[in-house]
C-alpha cells in the first residue's frame, strides 16, 4: 500500500525512519542543535529544583523574558529575582517543554519555537502556552537572548477553566445558624462553569444566586459574574496561588450600595475546601473579615 502524506507524517512523529525517493531521510540533528535543545532541558531541571540562579544563568547578561501582555524582565539580576519570588510562592512547580522548531538564522544565532506547560506540586497542569526564543552562541555556549510567550488560538475557553474542574459537584457549608448549599456544573458547551447557591438561615431561605465563571479574553484572566435573588450583582477576577484561588470581587446591592472583598478558596482535597472573605467594604466603609469556613462535597444520592 502506498503511504499517504499523513501516514508518513505519523511515522516520522512516532520516530519511525522513512526514506524513499519521494521522502528523503531527515538528517540527524547537528551538534549545535543538540546543544540548543539542551538549554531547554537545563531550564526544566533548574526550574524543578527551584534554582533561580541557575535559571538566570541560561540567559545572556542582557537576556529578557516577555509575557503575553508585553511585560518584560531584563537582565540576569532581574530574572533571578523574578524566579526566586516565583519559586517561593509556588514551591514544587515543574515545567515541561515541547520543542517544535529549531531554526538557524546565522551560524551563532538561532530561533526555537515550542510549548511549555507548568505542573504544580500536586500534579495538576496549567495550560500549555506557546513561546518563541532567540539564542546566541557566546564562547561556545548557547544562551537565551530573548524568550516571549505567544497567544495560542488553539486554546479554548474550556481549556482555560480546566484548573477549576475539581469544583464541579454539590457542596455544603454549615455554620452555627446557616446552611449554604452550592452546586457547580459545566455549561452544555463546557465554556463556562455555573455555580448556584442557596443560603438558609434558621431553616428559612435567606438568599439565592447564580454565578457564571469564564475566561475573559480582554484581561486574559478567569472572571466571574454573580446575580442574587434580591437584584444585586457583582464580578470577580480569579488568580491562582499554589493550592489557593484568590478572587478580587466587587458588586452592588439592589439599593445601590457598593461592596468589595477578597475571597480565597483553599483546596484541601477533592472533597474539602476552605473559604474566607477578607478586605471587605460596604458603601466604602471597612467591614470585618469572614473567617474560614469548610465546604464539604456532598456524597452522591443513593439509588
């Protein structure tokens, strides 16, 4: 059977050598290409060890790292400081790199394209992001002159929310005088999470509401919108800090009074989480914090 182009591509990707008059064998990687690929491996190893100095040493003296919004960190000292803070904030993180292209622009200048994925200490993975890097050869050593994070149109809103998949299900939170029932489910298109809640005080319904959680492409951040049964509404921006999600929220009551708070969800295990609310204001005036409460996943209903 004659191999189609797609079959040949599959064989090459699988590591099977393919050579014929129509498909010449791919030449082996040069010594410099192997060294360049070794830089990515050295970066991953230093990252896994939390060694900020070793990470910075892989850059040129004036090397830079630029995020998807264009913010740049330039110079080894600044890079070392950045990664030191990152490793302290998120200990145990690892990074996986998939190199897609190594292209030599000149004998001592190369471009590397690929994808990288951050793996948290608990094994959960963030979304793979695209990157492009420029490397230069200095005294026989390849160093990173610039690395830039790129937008990846293949990433869907659902992909952006996968880190919150553990929230899906029914939860209950009980205090001395209140019971809060919460249900979180994916929408049919799986591009949003819908959270509905019912707060009951002394056995009577006190407040109900619905929250929609999605990816905001404008701010490039997870965002939520909430609407309660009394006519109030609000919004919040989510950011991850290790096993915690921090939500900076603001809203307005039905009478026009504004509110704001910092809410924190702390993952304990697949069936338990802690919730607290700090930095609370009402009508511009400071309010007391709401201390941590534990939310427990409800067991499935007996059949």
